């Protein structure tokens, strides 16, 4: 029996948020959406950054980040780079899901998707996102159609008849949203005009779309509604509970608007469910949410697209259809997952160049994965050009809606500003995809061209902090200090992050705690930073307390849940750790570190098969994460006893190795500098920066690299150590990235000699009085040394040779020969022996 051809309805509700929906569903006021939830799945869906609608809805349609699909904002330069235009269908430079479906013989209708103007050629009908928009100067009885808004043109006349002009809405329609309509004042007219305009466009889109659903053949249909977003930007401030800065009379007038627009969407959804068969897939989703609680913004900064600050990171998703789970929740979904999921339902391959995944947890049986390199080669677009006269109206629409500021869009200066702003959004898209290098390249140029743009400098500082580039962050702080004395709180926050990167967690903690008292920053964010600082100080109970404060203000903080899970791991409370980490990956699935830590928790709970799955996900999301492979190797070797998987993984790990790093380690003052000198004399290239100058304690130098001291928080410096020698104290060995093989020369020296040498060094530097040291440290030093040896012995990618400091002094030729044999390098042993200076052995 042939499998029935699927049918799929995709409905986009811009800005829809479960925080508003759930109370309405609980009250029985959104029965249509509730029926989808009961018959299918529901869950949060994570947005992308920046949360700008044209970028996000294009990512939904393509399964790709903005830096791949080409839409980087609301406006763009025309082909000659002399004028500005609204982003259009022509801006998209990769295949959309409906184009892929067309290529495979399916019929598609696409209505009002943003951006989709001019309407493109489809095997079906496309109505552009400017179809239902009415210019403020237009009249209901004389409303010109928008050229190029309908394809094929033969549908233009009938569909234009379904448009509703704002002037056609009267008291009866608007009083549904504002029951006390009769109390409106003249000062409210602008708000009413905006409400009428958004409602009229919404009705136009719905009417035209449902006409197509009834009168055309289709396999896939996508319809985008923007009314919830537009109306929320105007009226969410009046939504209950009442905000302190909102006047009582305005609250009484407009408090029902938000609930009413959601209920209106549910009525439209009910009509859709009447029009489609029970076996039609129906997916309702938003591109992001909208803050409706205490996180609502009182005032927006004067910056481009500032209204995006009102958006919530998590949108909503509900889906039903054949093979979809019933009355179930799904976790970890992302906007990028929509396109791959739809393609899998139509039994089509997923492009390897797509950034999303199939929403496997939504299905009763996981769809069989098919892949191909890309759909783009087979899907060349036939672009329609936008006329400049028409484009001027489209740009004005964006100005009227508040997405862009009014300006002279024919000015070369303005074109350059728009291009720079789009590059800023492009950098944020790269950053969101964890492509920090690409984001940094863009911001370096923007900051050079706009040295006084505080927004650009702040984002450059964020990138530097994420990349753990101390010098770059210091440079940003210096520039900001010279620019704006009003931004003291922001500068303090950056200085706290700088101290954190420098492993000065106590200083970072003091800065974050002082900022919390000033109430100049988001308290939830500061609580998160405070918790992170306590976590690094191994004060796990205090960390958990502050993660809880963070989560109380922002329950959907995936990073807060992750951090709290790690803190519970530190307390060896593996059950609570697992609970936090499961909740974290449910909100943000793409976090390999959280999956790894979940695996650790599950392993300690003896849930070995579940731990295996967590480590496998971590490995899948971060192919370079060798520590996940090492944990899997240990599982297959011990608890799960799977020789075949063990062998496969060992071979895979070996293939992933990036080379060898030669490490000199030991306790401080145990002869590590002497050994580095010897290796250099033998011909091995060293990774050093010479920032720590030679002194009386080490007259020949320390042979260190400052960044190595930050291995606990940043190990990227080791990427530069391939095939080189580097000094790492033994307590930091466990932070070496697993992607390399390591040959470690472990210097051993009697602990009392080490302590004596350390004391003399500190006295010479004026940091300690002579004979004031206490030798209670000896047990801690011995433990640090022994812990490092134990860790290396169980690490598959590390070999070490223990070398006694006194043996090197007593018999240097023999020791240097042993070292070169261990390293398997052709070193000049004679020169290595000659570098050993016995006169420096002063502390016995």
C-alpha cells in the first residue's frame, strides 16, 4: 500500500508567547490551540540573535543562520549602493523550504512571509508580505494594489478583493479589543489607528490565505501573521499586571487588548482546523516571545531596531499530525529545526549546509534521516526586480511601524550607515552561531570606522570576553573609558568580566556584588555572574543560592540551570545535578557542555546507558570535544563492556588528535624553568611570551606564557603549542584540551626544597618577611603533585616521564638522554647538558 502524500500547514504567529497563552488556554479561551496541544506536542522554541523578524522568519524557512541566507536587517542597499530599500524576496540567497518542495513536485502556497516581496514564482501561489499593508494616506474606497504582491498574476484581482482597509473597521470590531471604547480621548487616536491598521492587515492575510486553502490544490501552505508582534509593541505595557509607571485610566482602557488579539488568532486557527483534514500536519510557532511580566521595558534606548529589546528569547511551538506524539512536551527546539523537520515529513533529504536538526522528540517513530550536500545548486532563483517608486512606499511602511528611523534614504551617508548596521547584525548572527572569529573580524572593522559608537564597542567587548581574549577586552574597556563617563556601570561590569577571565574570581565577585547593590543592571544577570564566580571558587552552596536568585527572575535561563547543575556536581548531589541539567538542555539543546555534565551526573547515578546518550549528544554537537569521547571510552571499557564501540571510539579519537604538545610540569620552583632552558638549547621551539622578566630567583628567565596561567577558564593558548614545548604547573594539567597528545616531563623535587625556594623568591620580591613561611603547605603540595600524576595515568592521550631535579644536577648527560628518548625527538643532548648550571641549586 502506497504511503499517503503528506499535507502540511505552517502558521507563523510573530511574538506569540506561552506566558500569555497558557492562562488563556487554562481558562478555556483558546480552544483551537488547546486542541492541537492535546492531539500533538508543544514546547518552547529558542530564537536566534539578533531577534529581528525578517532575519528570523528567513531562518525558519531555510534552516540556516542569517550569515548564510543573506537577510541581515530590515533595510539594505540597492544594487548600485546609492539608495536604500526594504529587504525583499531578492535578499534571500539560499533555498527556502517551499522552493525545495516545488523542486520535488509538491504544490505550495505561501502567504505574507517576511520577506517575500515581490512574490516569487512558485508551483502554487505566493502573496507577499506587503499585500495587505495600507499606506496612512490611502482611503478604503480608493486603495491602490501593491504591484508584484501576488504570483501568479491571474490571482491578483480575486485576492485583492479580500483585502480589508483600516478605514472599513468600525466601533463593533474595535470594541472587542477595547471594551471601554467610548472613553477614548483624542490623545489616543494614534494608538487606535495603529490597532486598526494591524487588525485590517491581519484580516486581509487570513482572508486571502483561507481563500487559497479552499480554492487551490496544495501540499504545503505557510501563512505569516504579524499582528501579535505589532500590537504587543503598542499595548503590552497595558497588559495585567499593571506596571507602576502606567496611568490607571490607560490601564483600564487598554488592558484587554493583548488577550483579545491572542483570542482572535485562536478564532482564525479554528477556521484553519475546519479547512484541513485531520491527517494534515499543523504547526503553529512564533519566532520569539514577548515580555509580558516584570521584564517589560519601561523605556527603549535610542538605537536602531530598539524595539527588539521587548522580545523574549523563547517563542512557542505546537504541532499535530500523523506520527506526532499526543499530548506531549518537546524540548530543545530551535528556529533552525523547522525546515529540516518539514523536509523529513515529506521524506526529503536535509542539506548538510543547514544549521538545524529534525525535531526527533516530536515523533512517535524517529524519521529516517536522509542527507545531501545542499539544495542550493538545484534551486537557482528567478528574481523579480523591485521598482524604486514602489520601494519608497515599502521603506515608509517600516518607518511607520517603528522598525527603522526616518532618514534621507537616498543619501550615500545613510546607505553607508545602513550597511554598517547590517554588518553589525551579521556579526551578532555569527556570534549566536558561536563563530566568534568571524564576528570579531566584522567588529574590528566597524570599531575602526566608528571609534565612538558605544554599541559597537560594547559588542566587541562581549566577543572578546566570550573568546577569553584578555588584551582585546582591556583595549575595549580603555576606549569606552575615554568615550562615555555615564557608562560607569557598564564599564564596571566589563571590568568584572575581565577579572573573571584573569582567574581573579574574588575581585570579579566584589565587582558584581557592588553592581547588584546599585540596581543599575539587570539583577538576574548579575546574580548569574555572582553565581559563576562562586562556582569558580568552589563555593558550591553559595553558587547554588545565587543561581536560584537568577532563576527566580528568569526561570527559562538555560545557562543558570547549567551552572547550578555543575555546582550540584561539585557537592556530589548527582540527582539534583541531573535534574538541573535535564531542564537546561530542554530549554537550549545546543549546549554540548551541558550534555557532557549531564552525562557525568548520570554516570554517577549508575544510569550508564543514559549517560552514554548524553555523552554521544555532546560529541555530536561538538565534534572536537575529546573529553566526551574519553568518557565514552571509559563507559565501554568498564560499565557497558562493549569492545566494538570501544575500539571504534579509540580509533576515532586517534584520528581526531591534532598533534603533540611537549609539556614541562611540576610544582612551582621544582626546576621547570631549568628544563625549559635545556629543551630550548636542544632545539625544541618553545611557547613563551617573556612577560615575566628574569630576576634574582630565576636569572635565566621563567620561560612562561601568561595565558597558560588561565588554563582553568581558557585553554585556547594550547592550540599554539602544537609541536612546541610549554610550561604548565601540575595543578593545571587537567585543563589541557584533550584534542592533542601530550608528552609531559614531570619535574620532581623534595617538597621542603620547593617551599624553601618559594620563600626566598617571595622575600626577594618583598612579598614575605624572611623566615615567616609555615611548612604546613607541604601536605597540600604533595597532594597536588600526586593528583596530577593520578590524572595523567588515567588519561589516554598523555605520557609522562618523572625527572628528579637532583638527578639532573648530578648526572645531566644520562638524564638528557632519557628525556630525548622519551620525547622521541632529535635534540642536541650536548647543548642541553651544557645549559645546566649547578650554581643555581641554592636551596637544599
